[in-house]
């Protein structure tokens, strides 16, 4: 993978992570989700599906989950 490809992938991952974080925060503010509900659901999903998730997907989900916990 070239450096340009890595930069594109990194940008896509960062954009997707930011979009999900904003969506979850909006849902929490509107009372649709309780604080911490989505990160916990991600944790449970990752545990159940650990064998079927790619390392990249696992890393992305873990990053999203971690950012929502703070």
C-alpha cells in the first residue's frame, strides 16, 4: 500500500469515526440514547463477533468506542 493510499484510508476512517461520534452525541442530547449505551453496545458486538471482524474493523470500532467514553 502506498503512502497516498494510507493517507486516503486514514482520512476515510477519521471522517467515519467523527460522523458516528457526532450522531451518537446528537442522539444522547435528544434523549434517544443514554450516555454510555452505544459504547457498551459496541463492546458487546465486538465480543460476540470477534472471529468474524477484520483487524481493521476491530480497530475502528475500538477507536470509536474509546472516543465516546471520554
